[in-house]
């Protein structure tokens, strides 16, 4: 174990309070920064090809304010997320072995990068395809598209955030493997059920056309297979370490 004195319950609660204060302070400062960055971020989004056909109308007095706040909140969450994960790691670090502590620190940047990869994939690839599909349906029935800021950003946020979370799957599986909750064999036995769940999730967040479903479902299935490989790699390392410890004890 890492050589740190054992903490009492009160000391654990004090440590937890300290970590929560750091996270809350970071979030408040990030939110202030998010409010400052929100207009520039919204202007950048407005200049993207996907927003070219959208008239920036508001249909309610609070529409503009709500979009402004949502944008600031998302920016604040993105800034706070790695800090929060680091504080969680610092809180559980005393209960980890030294090698476990060194190994789990890499979860923070990898998890954050996967989340950004999911957001980028959904915004730059999936989101435009979905908009094109919706527009083609509206054109086919002769509908006049009149969208406002609220409709555009609500649709976008409801897509990119879930996809970003789903991209965390390999890290979650690796973490659960290290805790001994799941094993590669269990994952393989659950493959059919997992495929079904992922397909349902993918179809639920995309419009009902084959191309959009295919574009989101295939990466989800690949992420699951990558998760199995990562879990298998981690599990083999754990077995090797356990065998080495047992061998040393016997000698």
C-alpha cells in the first residue's frame, strides 16, 4: 500500500469535503469563463455549414437566455471534468497500491480524450448527416423549415452529450475489470445482449434511416470489442501479478 497514515472517519469526511470544495470552486470559475466564452462559441457554431440554413430566431422571451446558459454550462462541465476526475483519484489514492495508483492516473486523460472524441464524432460527422436526413424528409413532404435557436441547439446538445458519454465505455470496462467486477469471459458471454443494448441505444439517438443508424451503431460495437480487448489485457496482467506474488510466497 502507499505509505500514508490510516485516516479516521472524520478525516475521510474532511478530505472528501476538501475535494468537493475544489471541484465546486473550479466549476464556479469555469462557469464564469463559460459565460464569457458562450457568445464566441455560439458565433463559431453559427458559422458552421450545418447552421447555414437556420434562421437565428427566438420564439419565446427566454429562448436566447436558455441557450446562452446551456452553452456556458457545457463549457464549464468540459473544463471541470478533468479536475473532478483528478480530485476523485486523489481521494481514493490512499487506498490503492502504489502500482495501482500509478496505473489509474492514466484513466483521467484517456477518459477526457474519449469524451472529446465522442463529442467531435457526433458534431462533425453524425450531426450533419442527421440534419441532412431531416431536411430531405421535410423537402419530400413540401414542408417549410423554420427553425429557431432553441430547436437547433436542443437537438444538437441531446445528441453530442449522450454520444460523448457512450465513448467512455472502454475506460469504464477497464476500471470495472481492475476492480474485479467483470472479466473478459463475462463480457464475451454478454456479447449478444450487449450488442442488442448498443443497437437500441444507437437507434434511439439517431433518426430512422439506415445510414445514420449504421454510422452510430458500428462505432458503438467497435468500442465494445475494444473494451473486451482492453479488459483481456488488464485481466492477464492481474493474473500474472497474482501468480508472481504466489510464487514469491511459496519460495
